C-alpha cells in the first residue's frame, strides 16, 4: 500500500521579483516499508520535495497525499496533528532542543501525539534511546554529545511515536563517513524490524548504495527511479 | 509541563540578558514601591497632623453648623453638651472628646488689627506638644500613635502651651503672630460678637506661638481656654465636640454608631469625619495618586519594552528551534504558549525580585529616615519613613506579570506565524 503519492507537484518561489522553480511537476509513489533515497546535487529539489511530503509547505500546483490525506487541503493544525502521529523527522543539523536532555528531546513528540498514555512516555523515550545505543546518555544535553550521538538522539525522537514514515534530510551530511554509515545502518535496521518507511536525501554515493530505491533529481525533475 | 520546562530553561540560556531584563523589572517594581511608600507616608503625616491639630477623627455639631456655621458659629451653640459628651465617650473605639467653642473676631495689638478664627479649647484635653530642639522634633515625627489621652497636637514653637488653670491667655498660629509681629508675653485684644449680638472684648496675653501641619490654619487661628471663650461670647455652651478615636480606621464605624445613638435620643446633631473636613488633604491625596499612576504607567512601559526586547531577540535567535518544534507537530497555539510562558515566567521572577528588593529598600530607608522640607500646605520639616502597604506589593507583582504577558504577545504571535521550511533554514 502506498504511503506517499506525489502527483504533478510543482513548487515555485518568488525571490524578490524573480520566480525560481524548485520542482517541475514531479510524480512519485512510495510504498509502505520502503527505504528510499532521494539523490541529486545541491539545488536539485530534494529538500523541497521532502518539505512538501512533510507538509512544511504546500505545492504551487499538483498534490501530495500521505496515507490518503491531501496535504494541500489540510489545515495547519490538522497537518501538525498528522506529523505528530504519523511522521518522524531527522535533520541535517540534528535540530535537537538545546535546553532539553536527550531523554526529554525524545519524549517531546510523545507529548504532541495522543498515541500513548502519558504514564508511558518516559519509558518509551528510554526504550527508543536504548534502541539507538544511547542508554548511557539519557541525561546528557545536546551540547555534551558528539555529532553522531546527536543524530542518534534525533533518530530516537523520530521513531518514538512509531510513525508510518520517517523523512530524513541529508542525515549524514554533517557527520564523518564512518559515523554516517553507522547512522544509515541504524535507520536501515529500524526499517527492517519496524517496517517504517524511510525517505532520505543524500548526495553521498556510498549512502545511496544502502537504499532499496534511489530516485535521482536534477533541476527540479526526476531523472531516474521515480 | 514540558512547555513550561522549556520556557524556564530558555529564559536562563542567556543569563546576562535575562539578568538585565530581571533587573529592569525589579528596578521598576522598587521604584513604584518606594514612591508609593513615600507618598503614603507623606499623606499619613498630613492626615495625622490634621486629625491631631484641627479636626480630630470626628466632630459633632448642631445640624447645619458645618455648612453655615463658619459665618454664624454662634447660631449653632449646643447649650447642654454634658449628656452628649457622656454618650460619645462611652462608645467603643472613642479615646477622648474635647469641647470647643469656635468663633471669629478681630485681634488687635493697639496699632493693627486682623481677623482671626478662634478656638476655645479645654487645655487639659488638647495638650500641645512643645518642640524646640531637633531631638524634640525627631521624637514628635516618630510618634505616629494616638495613644496619648488628649485630642491636642498643635506644636508650640515658642512660649508655652495653654494649661487648665489659664484664663486670659492665648496661643497664636505662627502665621497670625507673624502678621502682627506678636511674641510670647505680648498683650493682645480680642474683639467679637457675643451670643446675644452685642460686642465684647477681652485683654489677653499671648502665651505661646504654635504651628500645625496646615499652613492655612496657622495663618488665621488662635486658641484660648474654653472658659475664656465662653466669657467672651457670654455663653455656657459649646458649638463643636471633637472626638479622638484609638484608631483612624474605626472612623466610619464609630460615626455610624453615634448617628444611631443620636437618632434614638432625638438629638439634632450632625457628624463629620476628618476626611470630610480636610478638603486640602483629599485633594492632595488625589494629586499624589495621579502622579503615582503616571509613574506606574511609565515604569510598566519600561518593563514592557524590556521584556519585549528580550522576547523579540529570542524569536530571532531561535527561529530554527521554532521550525523544529512545529515540524515535530507543535501547533501554532503551542508556539504562542511557549513564548507567553517565557514572558510570564520573566514577569513572575522579576516581580518577586522587585517585591523583595522593594521591601528591603523600604525597610532600610524607613529605619534611617529622610529629612524632608514641608509638604504642600504644611509648615514644618518632617522625616519621611516610607512604608508601602501590602496592596502596593501585590500591585507591582500584578503589573510585572501583566507586563510579562502583554510584552510577549507580539513576539509569540510572530513566532507562531513562521513558515516551517523557512524557519528550519534559520530565517525569520
């Protein structure tokens, strides 16, 4: 069953007086449980496509559906609820909240989702951190952890609500190659065990090689794999 | 709970900036508390001076005397005051009463004459305070009680005060004495109409010069023993019974009790409270409170702008974090809540610090005392001992919290309207 359906999605930005086209009417279907890479050079439209799928912004034309919901026709609050319940996010810069500990960072999405009772939140966050190998860093703040550890916390934060889909924008770009591979292996392992759909962007060939499917973008259009 | 945790921790991320903001809030609170305490003290000083020297807490007169009696005081004589005084003195809360015979006339030194407002008083019940040294003055200023068993309260600047055995003696208000260049020991002639309508005059000796808190009173007033006034006016009655209470706060309650009692006895009497008779005090109080309101307004705006600046800076610095929490599923109202909490927490902490610091400052200044020049309408220097009431502390805390909330509304709204994708890139 497809979890993501992108139909003729185009995105144009207005930079001052100039129109810049980031996506040129792309079509994409992602099936449940896929481990898919969006590849392409900088400016090819990878992040824009992930932003559309995540509901961070709406397409200028065309449609994006996640689990059957048309994101363009959904209110901001309903989109927030959809993200809290059904999506996880991993960012290039980790984007952890610096004032919270690792455990609190992972617990945060649970507070936004009504999937689990409040009494289980702490335990679920702890389990997620154990799963990414950070059981010894529960009370560390992001500034006290390495880049790889921070990205593991971010992955724990993404998986803790047991989402249907995890979007990762260049998750290894700020990590050294070995750490990047470890992170990808971790994501792959979660995908294999939990059947969670992963869509991640990268321009690292070795990382691409670990994906089930690679969709290549160039200048806002698919050139391979869609 | 997590939102509040994040809000509190965010506040202390930039300690220097937060400390400056908290200091600004606390400083605003201290300024309001101090000025409020200072004004309250000045007003209390003024009020007590009026009560002690001029009005007492209550005055009882024949009906109509308060409105028409100034021009014709002799039309409102209470011929048999004994039973009335006895009833008043038995009323709970009443400390003492003193009968007065108020009249007006001309005072002459032989060469010059001026009009005066005379008060025939019972010297034993209206003990004057002699104050000729700085020690006497400080003692007088520190005495805020109504514990002494007298009504009195004029302060003798030179000469002596009236005594029970005195007959043809008078003490003169500072301004009145200055007008005719009268010194203690000088002879004066008091000329007035009697109750019967004829003219009468007595020779008297200026025994002392007094002052009160009210310049207007000191410029026209003199006091003679009640018996002298009665002889001069050819009456055995009085036209004014001054009532001193144990506590100023009981004024209204005692007034109501007396009014009921007078009604039972069918006595056609009227009662005025000290504040009804102290028009100048009431107007000064309004003026002080208006000034205080302006100060409160200015300080609240300063605090508001300070918190606004901090919150606005926070939104700019944390754009990426705002994008992250919205990406994770935080709704716009959740973002507003987060920043409103931060403003609220700043307001609460700043308000608490301000209340504490204000209390310490007030206590310190009050212990030392500030020598002050005469307040409006007063004739003597005084020592300010600021003492803000509890409601002032509540007010500054409330203002601080409201300022915290109000100043964070716009930054919070601005944060909640950020586009997620743009915010994630760190652009506001």
